[in-house]
C-alpha cells in the first residue's frame, strides 16, 4: 500500500533535495524514503539496546578479564 504525504519545505531545503536526487540518480521520493529509513533504524537500534540494558544491566568493563568459559561457569552457579 502506498500513502501520499504532502510536505512544506523551505526553498533551500527543496533545492537540496533536488540536488541530492540528481547526484544519486534517483527520485526525490527515494531520497526521502532512504533518509527516513536510516533515521528509523538508528532509533530502533537505540530502543533495542535500552531494552536489553534494562534486562541485563552491566557496568562498563564488567567483562574485562573474563572468558566465555568463566562466564558460563558463573551463570551455571547462579542457576
């Protein structure tokens, strides 16, 4: 499904959009889509990291000097 959106842009921003589309040999719509998806991906990664950190709180450097085997041993001891 495709949804039509109308945006109001300053003249300078509209000109920049045209220039980017020409340089990338794509449509202005494709430029906007790409920019939105890139920004959305950054937010998505941030949210996932925050959710992970809330579940598994770790201090910076808490894994220094530890091997996978020692971590497994600690986890097994805590079960």
